[in-house]
C-alpha cells in the first residue's frame, strides 16, 4: 500500500495549483482560455488538435504516463526495492504525488531549491543524491527538520571537509535533529562525486561519528557513472557498495538505527541494482534498498528507449514514451526542406535531435506516419526538417515529434497538457525549475 508521506498542506498546495489562472506564462494553451483556472480548463476537456491549442505545444500521454507509473511500482515491489524516483526529471509536484500513490517511498532530488519545492507540496521523505555544504541551505534544512518531526531527509557525504562544513553550519543554526547522511562511494577514477576508496569512505564515516549534528544512515552511490559501464563492471561496483555497507555494519557504525539505507539506481542499470541488492547479506538491522530511477515517468523516444534495462529483461515489461511535441510547418522553401515552429526553446536536444513521427494535415485529414521526414537541426525557434520524395508535407500541417532525454524536455515547459489518445486534454502538469 502506498504511504501518504506528505502533510495536509501538500494536498492543499496541489489544490491551489488547480486554481492558477491561464495567462501569457504558459506556452501552447488556447488564447481564448486566458482567465480560466486550470481546473476550469481541464473540466472543459478540450481537444488538443481542434479546440484552440497553439503550436508548439508539448503533451504527455495520459495512458502511457499511467502505464509507466504502474510498471515501475510493480517492478520495485517484485524485487523487494523501495523506490524514491528522481524528481529532478520532472520537477512536477503533481507527478511526485502520483509516484507516491504508486508506492514510492519518497522523492529523490539533487539541489536545495528542488527540496524546497518538494516541501512546499508536502513531500515528507526526501533523498538528496548530492553533497550539501551550503550554510544557508543547511540553516533552512535544520529549520524544516525541527519544525516537522515526521520529515525524513537523507543526503550524501563524501569528504571529511564536507562533514566539517555541515557540522559547523548546523551547529551555528542550533539544529536539534541530526541530519541523516549516507557515505557516497564514487563509481571510479574520473567519475563524478563520491569518495574514491573504501578507506576514504571509512574516514568520512569516522568524521560523521565525531559530530552531534549528523547521523550515519547508510551508504549510496550512482552506478551510471561507472567508467566504460557494462554489465560486468556495473555489477562489480554495486557489489563493492554492498560490501561497504556490510563492513560498516560489522564495525558497529549503524548502531541506534532502525534501518540501514543502501541506495543506487539510475534509469539505465536498475536491473543490475535489483540483481545485486538481492544478494545483500543479513545485517544487524533491516536494509532499506532504495532505487532512484527518474526518467521512467515519461520515458522517451531516444536515449532511454535505447538504454532502458527493460531491453535486457523484456519479460518484466516495457516502458512507453509519453511525450510528443507538436509543431507546425511554417515554411516549405523546397522539396527537400521544410521548417517548423519548435526549436531549442521547446525541445530536448542535448542527447539527440527530436524524431519526426506523425503528421496531422492542416485540412483535418487523418493522422499519418511522418514518412520521409527527419529533423536535421534546431534553431532557437525553428526545427529544420529534411524531406524525401515520399514526404507529404505542406505549410500549416502539424508534425508530432518524439523527444530524447526527459530531464531536458520537462524543463522547457511550465505547464504541460495531459492528453488521452484521441487528443482530449484531461489535466495540466505544472513544473517548477
């Protein structure tokens, strides 16, 4: 059963979102809807294609979004994993709460601003998959923890210096509750954050033990940063992480805890996490095996379609790409080229260019595959389309684009319509980047 891990004010904050009024801030919405609340507009169940939405407009598939939420809920439960999906992907509190309704333990975040957004919407369990040494942020965190005894917060530490900075800031803030920290094991030489060796991890743990303001809660890391990652290397690093937890436990470092936090898992190797975390030996306390994958919520048509672990374990199911960016052809200067009105301000492009998938003719004809049409480049406000002899494309046609990399798709849109398969818009997702 999913836990309601947000206080009442979180639900109230979500309700306030529904009362926000449509105006110039939000791209793609019908101009004649200005002044309506989002709840009123959703209640009208307008059609994305025929009821005044303007291009470019990004839409989430209602059916595919729900499918992805259910699939990862089932996957985590099947493998005995707790799940704290990475909220940086969407920065959408409505989706945070839907993820929690689908069994998530809490939400993972990356920087303090994201924590404050989550707290404003009542998220009661937060895993910060990053180091936190900013004194101002630590003062606010101390106040949040002291004001809400039910608030659970965990973050990385990877250096003695970081521990010293945290301790000084929390002491100066008069923090009464210690901050739970997990020692981050780095994924290898040249990888991102994390202590590089087990001896370094032990030194950090010793430093934590010497403070009043911090409590060692477990160990964690990110297998996606393993250099030259392949199944063998990723499994080997994850076994190092499990061994580190066991060694710390044997040394009595987790005395006084109700559970030991063991966390890993991005969106490319969560099958390896499930495999290795199933091998965790019996420790002195229950182990919270915390998975943190985030891109699953919308999935994509590019990078994550290629790297998703479900390609390796097809019997477990398959995620479905839920984004489609609709753009309109505004220029057709030659038989080999066309231009549409969505560009870098609207579409993710850091990993792959968008993918032309379907065309909706301007004359209202049936939707058809985007045969012979490819996105060859993006300007700030234009998509460059390369068109072959078989391409049927005219000025005014709508082109539906698939996207790669959810994290840099969500962040370009403050408000995203959620549309059913027939185009009926049933909700609007508000983001806070």
